[in-house]
C-alpha cells in the first residue's frame, strides 16, 4: 500500500463519515469546531510506536488504553496468533473445549493467588465484571440467601460501562447520564491517599477507610453479595492510589461479614503495579478476580473470572436442581485470544519482566520528581508502571481548573504534535507505557508531558 501526503486526511474523512468512536464527543473532531482534535489513522505498530498514514510516529504512553504490555505487533505474539489461526479460529465453548483454553486456565490458576482454581472466560473487561456480579449473587441464592442482592463499591471506582459494571462504578462522567437505568450500590469512601486528611500517611488513610467499610458492612452485610474494588490503583477514576493494607483489612472484613471480595485487576493485573497482580502486595486472595486488558498483551479482547472451588461447588448439582450458572457469550474461550494470552504469559516466564519494570519505574519516578515543585501540580504519584500528575489551578488549596477549560485535552493535543500519545483523564496526566519502553523513550514521554503541562496551565 502506498500513502500519499494526504493519507491521514483521506482516511480520517472516511472515518468521520460513518464511524462513532468510544468515549468521544464526535464534535471535537469537527474541522471547524473549537477543539479541532485530529482523527489519527494508524497503519502500523512497532514496539512502543504507532505509525500513522503519513508516516508520523507516536510513542504510545498509555499502552493503547492500558492493554499493551510487550509492544505493538510483538513478533512472538503475532507468530502464535498466526499459527493458531491456521489450526482453529473458534469453536462453541459449551460441550466443546480446546488446548489453548485448557492450558490458559492451568496457567492462570498457577500464577494467580492461592485458592483461585476455577476459570470462567468472557470477552472483555466489563463482561468479566458482569460475570463476577452474577456469580456472587447466584452463589448466595444457591446457598439459600436470596436476600443478598446488593453490592458495595468504592467512591471513584470504575469497573466498565455495560449496565451492571457501570452500576458499581462511581465516575460521574460515565455514570451520571445512565443512572436511571442502573442498580444502586452502597458506596464506601475510597482509601485514595490523595483524598487523605492533611498529615495523614497513606496507611493511616487506608485504616480510617476500613473503619468506614466496617460500619457499612455492619449495617448492610445481610443484604450484600460482594465488595468490589480495583486493587491499589483506581485507574479510570484518575489513577488514584492507596496503601495495600486496605486490601488486607478488606479481606478480613469480607470474611467476618460473609460477603465476597471481588478484585477487579483488569487494569492493574499483569505486572502494572510492580507485582504480577495487585492483590499480591497485600498477600490476599479474593473470592473473584477479574482479568482482561493485558491478559492478551493488548492483541485481542478476552477476559477471565477466577474464583474458588468452594464457590464453584455451590453451582454443582443435578440438572434438576436448577443451580447452573447461566451466562454465555458467543465468543467465550476464543482459541485465538486464549493462544495469544498463553504466549503473553510465556513471555513473563521467559523474561525478567518484573525486574526490568522495577528499573523502568524507578527511572520514570526520577524523571517525574521535578514536577512536584510545579505551581500547578498538586500531586505526583506512582505505583509500579503507573504514574500520574494531578494538575490544579492552585497548589495550596488544590483547587481544580474548571472542567470546561479542558486543560488535559491541551496536553493531549500538544503530545500529538510532538509524536507522543498521552491521553489524560480530565486534568490527571498519566503514564502507563508498554513494558518494552526504554529510558530514552521515557525521557521523550516526560519532556513532552512537561512542555504540554506548561502550555496547558498558561492563560
Ligand atoms: C477497563 C476497565 C474495565 C472494563 O474493561 P473493558 O474491556 O473496557 O470493558 C473494568 N475495570 C477496570 C478496572 C478497567 O480499567
């Protein structure tokens, strides 16, 4: 294929004629509009780089929505996918099975915290959350506790955007409009360290928030199926981070009050936080663990819900007992996606990924440190390979910019100009690069962000 100088323009125009993009006010792409956000057609990926139809390169600083781990078009994963495509692309997963699904389940059971011995597949993160919510409710129903119909979520949480997943999310941008359609969870205040009281350590904030959780459980445990949390980092809610001790305390509370603990590791799993899974930093095992995003190294949509043998057994009975778990997606256990996930996990086995990430995240921390003194930066925080910078109008009071200013969007537009993909969450500028990023590429990422921040906060 050849690309003329108008390659980008032509493809973008065709796109805008028929497509409707996620998480986008399409008017932002209006060439005559206020923002004039370009639609960027990507033709090729290579490591951390995305290459557009005009040949311009963009450093993918956010791993294409947190999915990519080992680089775009990773040759090893691509080869596994090509091989699988020539053997078996898909087969119904009820009554039939295949090696990639079986081997992946074995491997997931091996690498996740102890006790998670059963694997249920779905095909994206939100679907995994739906499965976990239904399974938890249905477990209690099968145990004779049909009165348990509610869920507890944390303020600032994000668990996806299908109706069930959105129900247990608390990011107003996504939830507010659809609230009339949703289940109503009980909200417990997040252990988010940024929202801690002044002088309080992250650990003290977490402990105080555990007291709030206890109070909520004292009141509502009898009608509650599960508590759902994002371990260590509330990602879409603004990369808000908290002390692992919260997870330890939550595990104990869930046991004490007989409610399930659902760990949504869709964003933080597979090495993002420094350990393979966030729960491991608190040495806890949840009752359900939801995985997606990095599961396939960013190649294909796939998700998995892991749970315990005890929960599985509450569904295991004669057909006539009517206890079977009923949830199915056409593409459940897709062989291509399972094979790609297996190859992704093989890379973790064969290469010192977590060790390398430790060095990269230490380097990223050093490069971001000077931003702490910036008059419009209220917080620079980091957990492993996730770092975030909180932009504010006033450092002392932490007063935010009016959202209508769209300061974060200015950082995004500046990044695009310089060939760096940063896509802030509101005014939170964050870094979540693929694990194959180099120190020099981190330099470019951070320098571009700092220049973008200077532009964004001016005027
Ligand atoms: C992205 C995300 C989801 C939803 O996954 P999708 O595949 O986008 O539906 C759920 N939970 C968390 C924590 C996420 O970051």
